C-alpha cells in the first residue's frame, strides 16, 4: 500500500513523523508492503516549524496512485488550500483512495469538500473555527478520531497515532496493530469515541495507581464477571469513587472499557487461534456466542466468522 503524506512549510516535525512512524513500522515488522512518501504542492524542500530543512519532497503527482493520502496537520493561519492541492485530494478520493486529515489537517480535508454533511473532529482548540468555517459539518470536539471509511479525521497531536493505528487495525487486523503499538511503545487501542481531554490514555502498569493495577488485573480475568462493583472492590475503592477515578484516568466508563478489552481479545483469538466462536465467547467473558456476535457486529460491522476469514494470521 502506498501512503502519500502532505508536507508544507511550517509543519511540525512531530505531526509529519506520526504517519511515517506508524506506517513504516508495518513494513519494518514485515506485516505488509507499505510505503510512505512525502509530497507537497511541488517538488522542493520545506522548512519545518522547528527550523529544519527537509529535502526530497515530491510534487502532487506522488498522490496520484496513493491508496491513502494523509494531511498530517495544517498551517497555523488556517489559509485555504491551494487549488491544485485541493483538487489532488478530490481526485484521490474520487478514484477510491482513503483521505485522512490528522489534527488541523481536517481543515484542509473539509475545504476540499470531502466532509460535507458528515461529522468530523480536529484539535479541540480549532473545533469552533472548523464549525464556523463549515456549518454543513458536524464537528465533534469530544472524540479522538472519526472514520467514515473513505475519509478519516482525528483530534490533536497524539490522537494522530491512535488514528494511524486504527488504519493499521482496519487494514491488517488487531494483531498487526498490537505489534506495531508494542514496537512503538504506545497504547495499542484507544477507541475513536474516547474523550480528548484525558491525562493518561490507557493504564499500562500497576505500581501505586489503583486504576492501573485494577485494569491490569481485569485483563487477566476477562472470562470472569467484571461488574463495576467487583472492579471497585479490587481497587479498594467505593463504587462512586472508582467510577469517577476510572473515567478521569481512561476517558471511559468501566463497563465500556471492559467491553472493548473483551472485543480486543476476541479479535486476537479470531486471528491467531482455531478456537470455536463458542469457546472464544466464553474465554472473553461474553457468556454465549449470541452476545459476542451482537457486540462484535455493533463495534466492527462484521460477524466474528467474517472477521476471521479476513484477518486469519495463522496462514
């Protein structure tokens, strides 16, 4: 898969590096033949926000055969995209490429008319500006990313990593996304609907943090009953205090977090084992295959069997 990433004068090194870091790791891990290329309005060098000169930038033609076109951010003054670049985004979309606007890059994607009548997200600081600029777009400033299949937008800064991992997960499966995330030492899955305003994304260790310790414990007991009351008991907290602390820590309710982790485990088992759907449902704590199928279809728009046929990593 070819990924064309738009570069421009004033882009920060972080925003420009995020899609390269995630998608190039796919190739480094041997998970897929993914190639990234930087392009701009014309073949030239650009100057980053930090003052570095970056050469070897290709022209707009680099996006003509790309499977994914990424606008990793946008200029601080919010100026309109140049007509040629806007048309390049439109052309890519019309021929079936996915277009992603990360952080302020959602502004350029919106200006190209690819979000008309749809929902979108950008950095919370620019959400009102995007809504005023495009009143025909429903701007949701409370989520990390929104994926319409052909067009994706994400919130600010690190949310771009989540959106790029989501693309890996959608194309190659949860196991591939987890391997990339482990290599980059980032959280493997923050749901698109998770709140932007979070202090810590997903607890990854125990230590002295009762929420992190309880979350780590829960991941080893997904086949058991994990009510809020039981989780609060494990954390040695009252139910009310636990729910409040859990939301502050993860941006999610305990029930929603447990359901997502069970679905993550179900996907992993569908990809890497030959266990039956009944066995997977029991192992992941869904109780019965009907409940697994209902939750799986609601979350991923697919049945467990169809997902296995698509992402079976054993072959």
